[in-house]
C-alpha cells in the first residue's frame, strides 16, 4: 500500500474557532445555499461521533435555525433496526437543499441507503466514516469512505504494545464484529504481528452490546471478567476491544488491577477514559489538548504512566467534523473529492499539529487499489510518556497481502 504521511496543521483562524467557545458561527442563520446531513450514533454507543456533529452545528448552524447542518442519530440496536436506519438516512434526501450526507459510523444498512439515495438524487455527495460493511460493499455506493487503517494498525498496535513491555495481547470481540472484513482481517494481522514480534496472542469473546443483553449487560460482563483475565494473562498483557461500549469498563478495571491499553478501536482521550477515571471534562469540552492533559494527569495519578495510550485527538469526533468540513469545502468549490491533501486539510482543522499516515485501501485478493476508500491513522500518545512514532514505522509488505479468512 502506498503511504502518504502528512502533518495536519490548521490555519490559525480555524484553530481559534475550534477551541474558543464564544466563536461566531461561520455561516449566518439565513440564506443557506445548501444543507449537509450528518448521521451518527447516540451518546451511549458513540459519543465522540455525535460531538463531532455538534461541532459542525456550532460552526455552521443547524438547518432549523437557518444554518446548513442537519444532524440525526441511528438506533442503538441498529442491527435489529436496519430498515429504520436506512429510512432515516434516505429521508435526508427529501430536502431539496441537501447536497451532502455523512454517516459516521457507517453501520450496516449505510451502503443500501446510499444506493437508494443515488437512484433519486445523484447530486448528493455521500460520505461514510468507519464503515462496518465490507470494503467492496461500501465502495460500491459511497462517493468516499474513510476508515481507521485496519491493515497498518494490525501491525503498529502490536509494535506499540511491545514498546510498552507487553508480553501478551488480549483481543476482545464477538462474532458480528469478526464477520466484518475490516475488523476480522485486522485480527488476523494482530495474530501474525504477535507471532513475528514475540507476543502471545489471545482471543476472548464478550457479549455484543446490540444483542439482547444490551449495552449495560455487555459492560457488566467486561467489569466482571477483566480481573480474571489479568489474573490469567498477567499485568504485562495489553488489552484491546473492538466495541466502544466495552472500552470504559475495560479501562476502569485495568487501572485498578493492572494490564496495558495501547489505544482504542476508534481512539480518543474521550473514549472510555473520563468514565473510567470519574473525571468531569465539561469545562474542557472541544479543547482536546486540555482534555488530554486532564486525562493524562488522572491516569498518571493512578499509576498508569507508560501503560495507557490513545490518539491525542478523537478519531470519531474528527471523522464526523472532518468529513462534514470536507463536504462543505467541495460544495464551496475550495476542494476536490479526489485530492487526499484537501481531505487531510479538512481533518487537520480539528487536529492541529497532529501527524497522520494513510493510503488508499488495496484489496488483498485482487491487488486493486480503491479510488474512494482511504485508510488513516495517527501517532499513539502514551500517558506520562508522550508520542510513540507510530506513523514513522515501516509496516512489512507481507501484512498487506494477508487475505480475510472470514469471521468466527
């Protein structure tokens, strides 16, 4: 996979606008020439994604007030309510001023919704962030899909765990997630990287939060099992879970009983840490440097120096806000959809100074490079220690050739 490393430095005005709560909206409440729809999960399933949509509303106003952003959420039980999800997304296209729709995360049903919209409104830009559907499926209907680099991160997360002194890598997931090519293939790469770098790989199954047990039941399971896992695999085991709802209880117990945590599936200093640490970040809302500083201090106080990591800026927040910003720039004639530099500039507006690595998705089975799916990742920040040069690592080419064997 061809790599492109960019430093996403926001313009001073944009940075000021993001971090100063009293900033004025860039689009006035009247005369909107177009609307942009943003579809995210709820606070309970994917809070960071939702907050990114709220940031766009803060900047550009909501449609009901004469602004350009229309935000809706898909159901928590989206697996059982796919038609509801599809209908919600498609309904956005009923607005004649709707010119772009962003779905983050691209849960099952997103590709079908996009297909139905394209049949009616070919003029609408359709963007998917972190698609749960197989790459070829979402590529078939989205104008652009971006995902955390599940190929490169399959290696770099294991590399980072080794830098922290981990001897075991515990991967927590469930059959639905393992059936997704992006998550299932990453699991295979995790296992191969552990074998190459000298770590023991362990796969454990936990309840799916979208199942009958719900979010509360899934979280309770993690709370109860984590101390047993640490007793079984040791305090030098690094843990990873594929579901956002599992992250908070996992972190909470690791901070008490031991163990390591390199970064979340969709990394952010807000992903799991505030609840696990019991800290209030309302005063720091939207200010990620301040959020990271407060979270880091709390982790260090609990003895987690050098054992817990994240991305300095929220991935979910950045994808919601960044894809919405990218759509706006395209609609304003200031960016083109095929220009990766333009995309990184839009993401960089919300991650000033952060270093990204990325490239177009390449199908391991065919060797064909996608034209409309980009994989991205950021350097890993270790609490009490600083950045690991994750984006500077050369991922061996053999990992890009590993073929998805199907979930289990």
